[in-house]
C-alpha cells in the first residue's frame, strides 16, 4: 500500500509494512481492511441496486486507533479518494465490465478487481445477465 498521507505518518513506525486485506461477498459487497502500526481501518462498500441503471452505495468506515483524534481527517481522505474515482465509476455500465480477463491489460494494483471478476464469472454473470 502507498505511504500514509503527511498528516497520518505518525500512525506507522519506521519500516512498518502495512497489510491490505480485500474481502468480497458477491455480487454487491466488499471490505477493505488496512493495518496501520497501531490498529486497523475498515471500509465497507455495500452496493444496493435501485434499478437496472441506478445503485445506491453505503460506505461505513471505522478505525480502532487514534480514538481521541478527530474522525473528520479520515473521512475527508476517503471522500477525496471516492471523489477522484467518481467520474470514471459513473460512466461504467455492468455490461461493459469485461469478465474475461484476457480482454484487457492488468497491473499489480488490479488484484482485487481481478478476484472480483473471477468471482462474478464463477456465479455465471456476464453479458447475458445484464440489462
């Protein structure tokens, strides 16, 4: 995982190797758990389809460290990350998601996306399933 933002560098001792655990409950829920030097941050993404073309996303975030520190910095950082992805995500459609991994190029950072797509394929999802 990338380095801490400047205002969070105090959370990890020098040389600390952070662990990221990505868990998926197909087809609509995923959780990212990030281990810091003194605890964990958990981000749950729970998608709730409203129609064939609209989804509501619930994102509870919790941490078990820096309990006396304001939560707003953590919320602001995660809001920034979501904001950076918003335009791209809102332009995607389920039928455009390539389930066949050979249909696109992948980098190491795509591991969670690859695992998710493999899971969708194992459920039998593909173009015939989408609206």
